[in-house]
């Protein structure tokens, strides 16, 4: 019994000594990196930067947004999948990186479900169909007629192969029985800018990116999802 009491006292002392150390190791102890797998200025990037400001204030540690674009979000997502799972490298993912790419790429470098721990759903995005003002169409029907009459003159921009912009336009082509030229970019922001500049004529993208240009007359809004 004396031996048992002695062991219990040692265990109690060990727990008591460990408790302050555990309390000091509360997360987060250092800055957090928030990876955006798309180019700066896109809808996901905008969301991440708003989120980082709120998290920085609430957590008391800097939350730094880092853009790692390319391969329809796979480059940045792969970086997070391979990072140390300590809560200091987070990803602002999307249905592209975690759902669509699994069906579009033959050799995915990560599993969209098994290699990540979901934390929260951040946003639901309204998709828009916009055209450059030079396109003589005020609605979707007129746009379809214009594309059919000018099959080699209409190009659509996207955030990259397999992005939601790309698949939305491809679905539109199939449904409307038209053919357009695909111009892929490394993110949504450059796709929007080139559509505003008239280098591409149509874009399917989030309203957060397109509607400010619609309000200033630099783009025409034809439809929303």
C-alpha cells in the first residue's frame, strides 16, 4: 500500500507539473498561413483576405494570405495536403479543388476528402454570365445568335483548365449548340481583366468579380445562376 501511495503521489505531481505546460501550448502560438490556390484578386482571394482580417483579430496572431496558383487549384492544395498537420497551414478550398478536379485529372496528387480536415463552409457564390460591351447582345438569346453567326470571333476566359469558369462555359456551349474559343488564365482576376479589356468576349464568373465592372459599364450582365 505504501508503494501504491508513493506511485500515486508521483503521478499526481507529474500531472500537476504537466498542466501549466499544456496550458502554455494553446493554439495558435505563431502566425498562420492561409493558402489560396488561385491568383490574387479572384473571388477566393477576396474571401480569404476578409477572413484573414477577422481571424487575426480574434486569434491574436497574424493570419497571412499566400497565393499558390496553377493547375486549377491543385498546386496550392497539394502544398497544404503535404504540410505538417498542426493547424498553422490552412486552405481556402472550393468545389474545384475538392470535388471537380478529382474527376478531371487522372493522377491527382491528393485526395480531396481523405487528405484534409474540413473546418467551415465559408460562402455560396452566385455565378454570372457577362460579356464585353462590344458584343452586340443584350440577352442570352441574342448572344447565342451572335456566336452562331460568328463562330471564330468569340472567346471566353477562365481561371484555368477545369475551373468552374471553364466548365460553366463548356456546359453553355453544349446546351446552346455553339462553339467558342477557350482562353485559360492562372486565376479569376486576370480572366476578368482581359474580358474588361476586350481581349476575350465572354466570362462565366462569380458576381464578386464581375458586378463592380457591370456597374461601371465595362461589362454587360446577361444572366445569373
